[in-house]
C-alpha cells in the first residue's frame, strides 16, 4: 500500500509553480476529438486523471503523444466504440466523451462515470441538454446510449449552474445545426478555457464566462494549438499551506483574479499576501482571526477549497463556520481532522470550528481528492508524523505534490508500507 508520510512543523519558503488546471484539462482532452486533425494542448498536468483520459483516447484509436506537459492528439483514425466501465469508473470527467462523441458521430455508448464520493452526482442535466438537442437516451443498467439522426440547436436552461453539464452541452452543440443557447450556464474560468479551445478549432461560441452561452453550429472543426489555464484550486491549496507554515512562500504561474475569493478570505483572517501579475507571496501571520465561509459557484468561494481551508480555521482564535452548499458529503475529512486534534462539529451541512487547537500526527485517510489535500495541509502543521492512506485520490489532482512541497522545505515522502 502506498502512503504519504509527513513530518510536520517545517517552515516553507521558496517558490511553487502551479500546474495546468485539472478541471480544464479533463475537458480539453475529450474536446480535441471533435476535430478531424491533430491538436496540441500544452500545460496539461501529468496526473492520474489525465492518464485515464489518454487511455480512453487510445482505446478509441486516437494517436496520443505526451511530452513535458504537452499533449498531441490526432483523431484522424478514431473509431466510435462503446466505452466500457473499466475506463469510465476511473474518473468523473469520463462523461465529457459523451458530449464529444455525440457531437462528432451523433451516437455514443458508455457507462456511468466514476469519481470521488462527495455526494449525489447525477448526470441528468447533461442528458436533459442532449435531449433538447434532439438526442434519444437509452439506459440499460449502468450503460447509456445517446443518439440522434441529427442534432439541432435549442434553448437549454440549466436548473443548476453545473460546470460539467455546461461543458458537455457545449461539446455536443458545436457541430449541431443552428444555434444553441445555454441559460444559467456555469461561469468558471475552465469553461472560458474550453470555449477558447473550441473557437480555435473553428467553433462559434460566445458568452463563455457569463450565465448565457451561445453556440452557432459549424460543419467541421480543425486542429489547433492551445494552452490550459493554471489550476486555481492547486494555487488556492498552496496559498492555504503558505498561510499556515510559509515564510514568503511564492505561488507562481497563477491568474490572481481566479483565486480572488480565497485571497479575500485569507486577508480577512490576517494573512499577509503580496499579489503580483502572475504570482502571490504568502507569509504565516502571528495569529489568525476567525471567519465564516460559504461555498458557492464561481466567483464565490470554491467548494474544492473548503476542506483545506477548514484545516486553516482550526488555528484561528475563536469560532468559525464553514457552510457547504454544493456537495452534501464533503465533510468526510472532519473525522480525521479531529483525530489529529481539531475541534470540529458538523450539523446541517455546516461545520463549526473551534480554535486554535494543536494538531498531532497520526494515521488518516484521504477519502476524496480535496479531503486528501486537507490531510496533507494538516500533516504539514501537525507535531510528529502523519501517515495518509488512499493517496491515489490526491494524485488524481495534484501534479508532483510531493516534489513541489519538498522543494520548499517540507518533510514529505511517498512510500510503500
């Protein structure tokens, strides 16, 4: 079994370079098959989620070449095959092949996607969008077949501003006949990044980053060169770590506007932050003030940083509250945080954090990707040694996390036990 072993209480200084955005990359890779020619996408992180998507590409007969954070995707000899459960269950983002294959071939058969167990994660909004475009859906157990004689533009209102549904409908609609309008679309920067890629291939997408996206269908798409944006969640995670144990820890290769909600909260509780054009420098303060956070869709406080931020609040003087509004099962880290010495209670999707509490190393579990980030954060400030199991969750979303933390002074090691 592979684990992370962390010896805490080390001051971190130096520079950490943020990788390309996981949540953009996992959509950019399937989107590339909409073209009939080769595309190159750079700044793609080497994480297990992107590895799993490349496995699906190769299964479909797509030629894939990877080198130094770039990926070259050539779908010219691609086949529209049924994507089996052994591929789909590895990650949630496998569902982007549903929109991409439907958009390209007017038919897709694949199994229900996997991913972290952070709550109910239905794909009904995706399917509703496909149906609005003219597709019919057959569900046989865990397998979905989505097909249409032709796809036609439609007005689609999303009941929830879902990132996944917004992107998947975009992928299905770019080659549909006529115009598609997505209302109550998600506004995340990753969606803008996907739309830019599609437009570089010849699509006609406008309004990305607003609540209304318009897609005028085109007959064909060509290859192009594109760059994934920096990962704002990775950036926020290292900013939180810097707030807890940084001495002028520089988080480099970021877009500060994308992490504005996190910067604001860190400043509110007393963290010293220097903001540059594409970096921030974070230093641990003498003490932390309490605050309340409420997760929200972008540009609100991101649900993906709620768990690491809860660790930070265990060191604030007094009572803080963390309200989770996106996922109903995103407090699984709390039991392990309390095992480390924290005082956190959860009721009605709100965690109450009393602090400051000293943390002491013990054995903990990464129950999901961002809970794993929380355990790493906690281990870095805990007295003694923290052992984290289930670290595959962490490796799904953080490229070279061990090497990056070691480079700034952390004592962290990945090992087999």
